[in-house]
C-alpha cells in the first residue's frame, strides 16, 4: 500500500500534467479535453482543477466551462524563461544579431492585451530606447504585439480584441478594431509585422515570429530603432537576418 509521500508525489504529478496540458493548448480547455489530454478520470481532474484555480494557477472563462493559465502560472512561466540558465543562450543569439544589423533587438511574449519583453540587447548608440526585461507594451500598437495577436487561434484572438482598450499613442496608432483586424490578416499572410511610429513618435520596428523548420515558439523577435538612424524601409531590409536568428532562437527554447 503506497504511503503518504507516494500519494502526495502522485497528486503533484497529476497537477503538473494538467498544467502542462492547459499551458500547451491553443486555447482554454474544458474538463473533457483535459481528461483526454491527461488520461485522468473526471473526479480527479475536477478536484485538481479546483485547487489550481484557487491558487490562481488557472482561471475559468466567463461562462465557467473552460480553463486557461492563471496569472500565477503566467508569472512562473516568465520567471522561468528569464532565469539565467535559459536566458544565456538566447541572449547570445540576440547579441550576435545586434552586432550584425547594428540596431537594438528584443524578444517578446504575449500576455493578454500586452507584450512582455523577455530579453533585449541595446545597440551601441548614444540615442537609445530603454525597455527592461519585464517591460510591457500595448499589443495593438507594437510590431511584436500585432504579430503575436495575428498568429493566435481565432477564438483567443477575438477574446483579446473584445477586451482591447485601443489606447491612443501617436497619430499612427490603430484605434479602430476593423483597421487592426485588416492589418492582422496581412500579418498572418506575410508572417511579418511593423510598427511605423505607432507607439512612439520617431521610432520604427519590424518583428518576425520565432520559428524554425522543427518548431514554432509563441514569441516574437524584433528590431527597433529611431527614425533618425533607420527608416521603416531600411528596417524591412533586416528581415532575412531576423528570420535566421529567429530559427536559432526557436531551437534554444525549452521543449
């Protein structure tokens, strides 16, 4: 008969399996989908999901039937990815890219209506834009944000668009949903996104998805520069280098 330690270990592993299933899904999962993904019985799934929800590791959708990663799980994931052990190889790729193209590059993840800076390497210029790891930028007016939003499953994309405040930042900010949705269609087709002075006057940005032949990571790689040094047309010339670096970054993320 298993002792208490064995039972606790088994329960912990079942909870981890549920978290992995939900975190790795394209969208929120219902109990039946969680059962199928984990091969756990319904009473077990129901009990563990309730505990995880109470701990803010999971959240329920408004209708209360599907579960998504909660704020505590999102924070844990970001802390893990920014840990030195995982960050070092990615940072080396970013540093090499900045050395190649001569402008600041960043790596971002989507977190609801914002993008979060996972890593950033500044170019050696006196005029810089200072965004630290963990900084957040609105999704609708950033190249990375629009790209990551465009590549989401339709259900998740609509959920974010429904809650988006469409805040105004510059004369070029997309503040109407229909304009943003039109831009997202093009971005999905081209797998490329731009910020033409949409968040900050005098700055441009170009972003590509972090993907290789083997896998795609829900992250974006971007080059960012003031227009006094780089026009949007010049930034677009960096796309081949960005895509090469993105492929290397995809392989540097944990499986």
